[in-house]
């Protein structure tokens, strides 16, 4: 890997303006195209073979109007007044008529229309217009959604409060990530200034990361027009892209500055940093992408898309680090250390200071380090035993969003369960007659189930072969009680009511879909975890020519991730900690968060593993002293690892202030995992374990060593050979014999 990267680095140093110009042209083109196209994300669930998908398929075939569900435009009159007052009723009828004329609305039923059933609360103060949109969640564009929401304005002008719910409200209720990005960047600037001590060196990783992030997010935006990209994908890609973009650049810049301090020529230093630290970046970045792409094994489209969109951003960040960054460094030359901050020393990896003392202490006392490190991880991981998977809940979105306002108004007027209705789709092998007793019995059985607030009258298609009814729970969509209700209906109530009646029924709808998603993820999680662990083990074994080093890495990474799961579980499932992160109450962990977190964090943790163990192995090959190798490896990398981790943690933590609860969970979970991995694992457990293993840590069966291809990450052998050849060429003829 070193040779081609060295040649790439040399090319970038010789043609820096061309490389930078190409990057800028790509950025301008892709960003402009994305800006023009606009973002078109959605949260449409497709879960082949599940109960909810069967219900959706039946509705699409037999009830196309109901296939996308009902989108409520909730309306609330001022306190003490009623919607039935003529000044309110007239404007509600006018707005209903406006919706009915819109090309994206198949049908609009106002609360005072003849077809309306239960669209006004008992108090008469709250009601809703029921919209049946012709555009599915996938097809509804953001521009069309905004146009539909704007039709509410006459209601607001009349003194009513109106808000769109359903997937229409979700389309326009995505909290912005701008503040999170600014906070994360500000933290990164401070950390880089303290790490490098110069403003010029600080700015290089920031510029490289931002340019790469802009291109990566623009590609994701363009993809949203040809694929179903979830609404959380851009935010997830932003936090990952920003974090790895800065970290990858930090590794290369740190190596370059150390080489400059040792007296190496600036252009040669850039090329070598690209080949050495850049090779570690390529290896780590490839591992991240492999882990994310492995999510396809889950067979869940939403999860697969989240994986490959994040992988795209990582790929762009990696390419920017090994092409754009060397070109910028070549232009700067030795001016990289300009604009030093007063009072701050300029540090390099070869001057580890306190880290050398820490490394020697851990290497000399490995058992206390091992026991204390494991104790910390176990304590952090314990809450994960009570991990509850659930679904997103609009009731925790910011109060200024359409979805949250609609959620609160519907909950106030019709009960919290009105925000998560289930659809019971019935297939009749014997066509139903008017007032069919089979459907009436099924309706009564469901209505009599504890936890059911209401069941609508069955709607039968013209041929009598299918029927649909809405079920309103008494509990919130994200409540465990709602999950239990759906499972009870599927497993007990519906089978008993349909047995021998020549009909079958499936429970669908958004709430039921997310329940199925959680079940699917739980069943596929072992497969994905096993696949990622196996691939990571093989890659690390190739890189370090050892069996125990990759085994240690895999086990330690799993511990880090379990600790992160524990932190997320505790924070979001306890009242006082949930309020600390900006939520009104506790919420379950969103079903796909642990799966995505595992893939992302397992890949990210490889950054620090590769960076640390490469230096340990390099020293081991020279000295054959495992104790010295551990001390040297940790002492020379700990500063960069902790700085890189601090940047990553700051970026991830910045997304906890985002209004989307799912984004909050990703931000906190990944911040916790990186913090634990870079401190407890990398700076405590890994050196302790490697010290205890001694020479055995580098054991490799001879037959396996011969069978595996050679893979040198940072190219030590390549540069050693180059230096020997250069020294031989520079030696005058006859010098050796004299």
C-alpha cells in the first residue's frame, strides 16, 4: 500500500494547484447540482415478509386511497371556544375545499363534512381535516409538502392553531443540523489549536474536512431522488463525515510535522506522510466502509441505505485526506508552523512528555490497568441489560415543528393513541355481504381488547374480498404498551376471531411497521455483528501478522460498544437524564440505532487501533522487546489519539442538541463509545494486555503466516529499502572497502 500512496503523494506535491482545482470544480459542480435538486428524504418503511408489509400490500391493491394512511391537519380553537362557531366553521370548510382541489390530495374530509366520523373532540375545541394524499411518503417532495402546509394559513389568520401530522408533517419537521455543525467545528478549532499550537496547522484539517463533507452530503442529496433515503441519513452522515474528515487529516498532518521537525525535506515529508499515516487512514477508512456496507446483510432497506450513505461520506473524506490534503501541505511547505499562538508550545509525536511516563507505568503494572479498565467498561455496560428497542415518537420533537404541534393537539383532543393508529387489513376468501357478521365480530373483538380506545367501522371494497379498519390505541406510539397491544392483536385476538371464518387479517400502519422493524433488527443483529467481527479480524490479522492482536482488538471493540449501549440506555430511559439531553420524558432506544452504532463504531475504533498498533509493531520489529514496543507505541501516539478522539467526541456531542431524538441517540452513543475507546481501551487496556502477552502477542502459526498475503500498512519495509538504496547510491566508490 505504501508504494502507490507514496507515488500519489509525490504527484500531489508536484501538481498541487491542479489537484486542488479538480477538487474545487467537483465541489462546485456537485454542490450546485444538489442545491438545484433539493433534498428528498423520507421515512417510508419497506419490510418484505412482515405482517405490516402484508397489510400495506393489501391496502395498495384493494384500497389505494387508504394505502398511504390518513394525514391529519389538526385544528385547535382558542380556549373556551368551539370550532362549530360560524366564523371558524366557514374558514375550515374553505380550507378543506382548497385541499380537495390540490393535485397531490386524492380526498379531503373536513370535520363538518357528511363523511366525517369522529373528527371533532368531545369538547368541540379540537378537530382535524383528514387528507388522503395521492403521493406516497416516497413520492411526496419537500416543495409539495411545503405547498400543502401553506394551505393552513387561512386557519391561522382566523385565530385557529393548525398543524400537519403524518408523513406530511414529518417531511417539513426535520430539525436543522446547522447549529450542531457550528458547535462541533468550534470545539474542533480549539482542540486543534491546543494540539498544534499554530493557526495554520489548525486550519488545514478543518478546510479539508468541510470540503469533503460538502461533496459527500451533496452526493447523498442527489441519491435521495433515485433511492429512499431516510430523514436521519443526512444528519448521521454529517456527524460521521465531519468527525472522520478532521481525524484523518489530523493523523497525516501530525506525521508530516514530526518529520519536518526531524529535518526531512518538506516535499518528501508530504509524500511519506501520505504513504505512512495515509495508509493507516486508508486501512481504517476501508474498515469503516466495510462495516457499514455489511449492514446489507440485515435485509432491511432503511438500515442498508443509512449504511451506504454514511459510507459514501467516509469514502470522500478518505480521498480528500490522501489527495487534497497533501496538495495543500505542498503549497504551504514549511509555512505550516506559521501564526503560532502565544504561550502554546508546538508539540510533535516524538516528544511524548507525560504520555511516556504513563505508558511505562501501565507496561510495568499491567494487572491493575487491566482490572480497572474492565471494571469501568462493565459498569458502563450494565444498563444495556435493560435496553428497550422502540420507534421514533413525534411527541419528542421540538415544539416549533409541525409534527410536534399536530401530535400535541391530536393527543389533547382525541387521546395520545390517535397519533399512532394501526390499520387492520382483512383478506376475505369468501366475499363479504353488506353487514357481514364476520367483520362485525372481528371489530367487536378488537374493540373489546384492553388498550384499544376505538375501532372504525370496517370499510369493504366493491368486490367484497378485502376490508380495512382503523384501530386507535389508548397509549402513545412509542409506548411499550402499544407494542404489547399490537403483538396481542396479532397473536391472540385476530387469530381467534378469524379462525374458520374464511378470512385472514394483518396489522399494519406506521406504528406496527416500526414494531416489525425492531423485531427484524433483533433477529438480524447476530448475523451482522458476526459478519463485521469476522471481516475485521481477518483484515487486522493481515495487517499485523498476529492472531492475538486482532482477537484482542475485536474483543475490546465489542466492550467499547457495549459500554456505549449502556450509556444510551441509561440516559434515554431515565427521566432526569432524558431531560438533561433536551427531552420531556423517557423514550425507548430507536430500533435501528444499536445496529447502526455497532457498524459505525466498530469501524471508527479501528482508526485508533491501527494508529497505535502500527507504531507498537514498528518498534517490535526493530527491538524485539515487547515491553519497549508497548511503551514506545503508546507514548508516541497517545497525544494524537486523544486529540483525535476529543475532536470526534466534541462533534458527536454537538449533535445531542439537535431536536431529533434519533439524532440525539446517535450523537450521545457514538460520543460515549469513542471516549471510552480512546481512553479506557487504547490508553489502558490495550497496553496492559499487550504487556501481559509479551512475545506471545505477536505469535502467528508458520503455516498461516505462509498462506496469508503480505500487507504492510505504513510501509516500513518499503521505506527502509528505499533509504538503504539511497544511502548506497550516495556512498563514494571504494568507501566501503577502505
